[in-house]
């Protein structure tokens, strides 16, 4: 068996969750039992790699609207935004959060990168992220109710 060390540099905080919610972090960090070292499962890297290559699965990327709320709940808003990138639906969500009447993001945050920078920056706090996450979920649920039914 060949073993190689992999160094990953991320532009946003990387958090691979392992279960129940604890405080401001969505889920505790996954760790090896015998060493206590944090781990990133190969399946997470496989899905990330497929996403970077443009393989979003299913017909035209699958039904992102049905998957996005679960991604936000299970992985957190930051991880979902970083994973989905500049997809139309994530851009719509960011622009909703930055809308003047909503105000969960600065009005200048019109891209996913700008939203990630603001939500993970030094001027952000867990309450800011929590409120943005709740508003994002409400927006996605609103869109799901208005989305046309799937054709069979």
C-alpha cells in the first residue's frame, strides 16, 4: 500500500462534521479514534473533485433546490456556499441575503466569494452566521414552495 501525505490549502474554513451540533460550530470535527487527528474522508474529497470538474450529477446537475436545504442543515452555510460555488441558486441566495430589506450580508456582497469573505471574516461572529443561515433556509424553503412540480 502506498501512502502519501496531502496538504490542503483552503480559502474558507474547512470543517468536516461528525455528528451533533456543538455551540457556534455546526458539528464537531471528525477525528481518528486512535490518534485524535482530524480527518477528511475520501468520499468528501471525491465529491469535491467531481464538483470541481463540473460533474454535478443527474440531469443538468440534479435538482439543486431539493438538495440545498439539506446541505445547509448538515454541513453549514459556509461549507454549502464553498461547495456549490457560483451556481445560479447559490447566487440568488447570496443576493437575497444581501438585499437591503433582508440585511444579513452587506449590500456589496453580490458574489459567493464576497459572502464567504464576510461570513468568515474577522468582523463576523457566530450570531451573524446563524442569522444568515436561518434566512438562507427560509429563502430556500420559500423557493421550494413556489417551484413548479417535477414532470414524471
